[in-house]
């Protein structure tokens, strides 16, 4: 990390203020070159400075400058931020000037946060929480991201790991400091009890399933049914704009069409799909294949049946299903079972009731009032690996082998917070961040 990096930390396009962030050992010399002949701002105090090109001395802008000295900064390095006017020409001019400063280069995606992690300013889960916070579109996503960024998972993982290391120390003491003839051949029963309690606590956390991951990506609702069942019309009615083509010709929808909704603070992803049938041309059959795959992976399937299609002739997906009688304006009041939701995209009948039903299903699945502990598959995998190692000890084994299983469990928990992480894992995590983060 000998380079000094810079990037725009705010969004692109016209805006009142654009923030440019710089971090690294050459940050102070670069700021001195930009602000010359004015004095360097004091650390952690905002100062108004004229920003000039370091080569030509041309005035680029008048900026609010914030300077942070290592290690009291987000990255743990010398840093500064320029709060400049948000015009494209101003931003481009300042970025070009920074590129002329010795030792400076443009930042890679997530590089600021990666440096913060490597410098011990935050762990992997807190970094992932920051990424989720930036991408949060709903209240529930925001709350979950804040819990992760605030160290909720880190605290639990560190406590579990500490308990495991305590047991491991006792096991190794029994091995190392007993008379050779008296070395126990099996793990003592009191240690087994401690390990069993640890397993129960960790398995309780695993029992929450994938709700944290589902909340991050959105509760997925797939609209499925036969051709001309009214799926595209319903899609347009739910999102309140025309995003899907509506036609009386069967097989009009061939590819997946997605839209995001915020239902009572919960993220919901709607997916319109091709009508399911056993006929069609090559392109339509590919669309049907994709529709079936997406329906099988959905959190909820809205199965639409139009008049004359009350008998379902195709295999239903295994996902949770809410059956809907579509085009209710073309039905008589007693022409369908009462337990099924009647809906008309043309008149609006049943649309609000359907949105409420979707929100209720999403709320039961996500339980947003209690932010999930784990929000990624790698979190669950690390915890599951630790539990597996501990359960092998409980099942019975020589004490020497138990010490190795305890080491494996501790390492698995350490991988969650970044105590042990391969370079490719770090690249995958931080590569998903925006440039200026």
C-alpha cells in the first residue's frame, strides 16, 4: 500500500457538491501542491482553500478541505477530502490535477475500504455492512446493513471464537502438562458439555436460514401461469408503469422482466415470465425454460389462471405459491372458488389486496424487526464449518484429534471476520464496492 490513491467519492452527474477522496503516504504533499501558497489545513478542521493545478497554477475551484492524519482516518492512512462544486468540468479538472501529483494514482473499486480493513480499522463483516448500506433501497435493508456495519456479527463470531480458544487451551494443557502415562485418551466430559453448549448456540444462529441474504437481494416474487393469463398486465399494474408488453398473442413475453418495489419498507423483486406451455418455437421454449428455473428459485410464485384455465395442466414449481384468478372482470361472481384471490389488472380489483398479501409473506420470511445475523453465504458456510468440527468432537474422539478440530472451528469463525482470508476472497469482497469507497 505504498501508492497514494484518489477517486471521486460522490455520484456522477450534475450536483451541488462533489467529494474527492485521497489516501496514502503522499496525501499531504499532494494537498500542499494543490493549495499552494496557502497554509495546510489543520487535521480534522474544515478549511476553505483555492485549488490550483500543481503544474500550471491555474485556478480549478474554491473548495472545502478536510484533512486527516494517520492513523485517525477511515483508512488509517494520511487522507484528505476536497468538497468541490459538482460540475463535470470542475470534477474532471481536479481529478486530472491529482493524477499529475507524484505518487498518486486512481483508486480501484473498494480500495479505500480494503485499506481500512488491512489497517485494522474495521473487519470484513463491517466492510460488507458498509457496502450493503450504500446499496440499501428500503428501511429494512438499511437497518440490517447498519447492524452488520456496527459489528453485530463480528461480536458474536469473536465471542464464539474466544470460547473455542479457551477450550482448546485446556485441551492442549491436558496433553502437554500431564505425565506421559496419565495423558487422557478422550476429551473430558466437562469439556464436551462446554462444546455442546457452543454448538447449540451456533446452530440457533444457523436456524435463521437465508433471510439475511434474501433481504439483501430482495424478496423475489415470480409471476407465472399459462400464456395470456394476464401476467404482464398484472406486472404493469403492480409497478404502476408499462414495463412489459401486453398482447393477446400467446407467447409475447419470452424473456424475464424484473422490477423492484418497496412494500412497507421491504424490498420486493417482481419477475414477469414467459407463459408455461409445452409448445412454441425455439426462442419461446428457451423463455419457458428460464421461467421455470426462476419460479423454482423464487421466494413466492403468483400463479395466474385466466377464465377457462381454472384447471392447471402443467407442473407447478416447488416454491411457495399464491393462486390468483386473473381477469376477474371477465368472470361471473360465482365462477371461481372463493378461497382464491380475484384480480383484474384492467379495473384494479384485487391489486391492493395482492400487494398487502405479498408484503405479509415477505414480512414473515424476512422478520425485519430483528436484523439477521448473517447476510451472506460465506457467513453461513464459515459458521456451519465450525459447527461441523465441534460436532465431530462431541461424537467422540481422542483428545489429540479434538485439539485439531478445535483449531479448524476457530479458523472457520476467523474467516468470517477476516482473521484468515485468501487474497482471492478479499478481491471478491472489495471488488463489488464503488470506486470511491
